[in-house]
C-alpha cells in the first residue's frame, strides 16, 4: 500500500474568500433577524388614534384637577383674609383689655375698705366703687370674647394650613398629569414618524382636506344664517328650541376650523369640554370644566328628543363631549392635530345627552 497523502491546506486566497463569505452570511443573518417590518399607514393611524384617545382622557382628568386647584386657591385666599381680619380683631381686644387692666390697677390698688375709711366723701367713693364693679364685669366679658376670638383664629389658621397643603399636593399632581399627557402625545408623534415620506404626505393631505372641509362648513353656516335672515331656508337644520340654545349653536359654528389644544378654553383654540363651556358662556350659562362634570350640568335628554344646543357625550367614561346641531350631527373639538369640525354623532360610541 502506498502512503496516504495529507490534504493540502487551503491557500490564502481561498481562506480570504471563505472568511468573507462567512462574515457576510453572519451580517446578513443578523440584519434579517434584527430588522423590524415598518408598520403600514393603517396600523400607524390606528395606533395614533388610540394614543390620542388616551391623551384626551388624561386631558379631561387634568382639567378636573386644574379646576380643583383653582377652587383651592380661592379657598386659601378667603381663609387667609379671614385670618388677617381675626388677627386685627384680637389686636384690638388686647389693647382694650390692657386699658381696662391699667385703669383697674390705678383705682383698685388699695383695699376697698381702707379706701372707704380714707375717702373724704364716702358717698362719692361708693358711687365710684359701683363704676369699678361695672368695669370689672366689662373686663370679664372682654376676656370671654378674647378667648372665643382666639379659638376662631386658631381654627382658621389650621384650616388655612390644611388648604395650602392640599393646594401644594394638587399642584404636584397637576404637573405629573401634564407630563403624562405630553408623553402620550410625544409617543403618538414618534409613531407617525415611522411612516415613510410618502405616507406622511398622505396624512398631511388628509389633515389639510379636513381643515378645508371645516372652513367650508363654517362658510356654509354663515351663508345660511345670512339667507335665513331674508327668507326661510328649507335645507337649514332645525332651529334650536330657545334663544339660549341658538346662541350656543351660533358660537359653535363660529369656531369651526380652530385648532384643538389640550386644556384650552378659547378664544383661539379649544379642547372638547373647553369648546362646550365657551359656547354656553356665550349664552350666559356656566358649565363645569370637565366633560364628566358637564354630564351632570342638566337633565338627561333621550336621543329621539335631541335639539340643537344639547350636549352630546361619548365613550363609557364620558371623556368626550360635543354640541348637537341637528340632523344627527354635532360640532366638537376632536384631538391634538385636528380642528373644530362637524361630525355625525354616530362616529363615536354615543352615551347620552344633557340639556343645560
């Protein structure tokens, strides 16, 4: 048998080719494993809408805390004024008590029986003694009044301290809620940024079309109002049931096309409950700040009995509200990135209506 030949080692050139091929394969495999498919337009829009809805819920909670903070600020100011008045009253009482005590000391420093024996005019002395007794009674009454005023003052000071502590806590909570809202909106924007340039252009075009539609609706409403002043318009929606409701609807139409901005109450931008509150202020009616509280600002109205000017509410937690304008439609402030618009009330989960 002949000697077996050992296989010859690969040449440097072959080693280089093999190494490059293996490395390239590793990079390709890694790139394939790590690459995440870019979401399509529909997925992104769905995610953004969900984030904006979560942000709107947080906005309404923020509005409620903001209203609570404003009330606490008013309470604290009133209590502090009350404390200041109480302190002034106490200072005046102390001055009066000091005067009475000094007078009593000057006149009653000697035992009354000794003064009676030494006095040249005993009858006059007895008359003065009667006056001193009245002074003593007055001093006793002043002391009782001073104790009561001090008790009230201490109580008011304790109340002021507690209210200021609640105000500080509300301010901290308000700042935290603001950060959470901003985080939701930033996440929504980051999600939109995943779109390609072409898809972002589509989104921008859609938003522009929505703005143009809102402007057209506003112009049409103004035209109807102008023509209805001259003659009845058969195509116009049913008129509101009262002058107050008519003022609400007129105001709502005048805001079409204005941007949504969270926690805004006008006049240049609005959130949902900010718009409804401003519309009713135009009719001299004060509504609560947040949508959940506006739900209790009037009697419930059945859907079949809806009239222009009624407040219409959406979602199980009542976090969105609009103004009914007739024909199954409402005017509302939708969400960040959109403008005040007309929308069918069936476009969202309808929960009910209220007539303030």
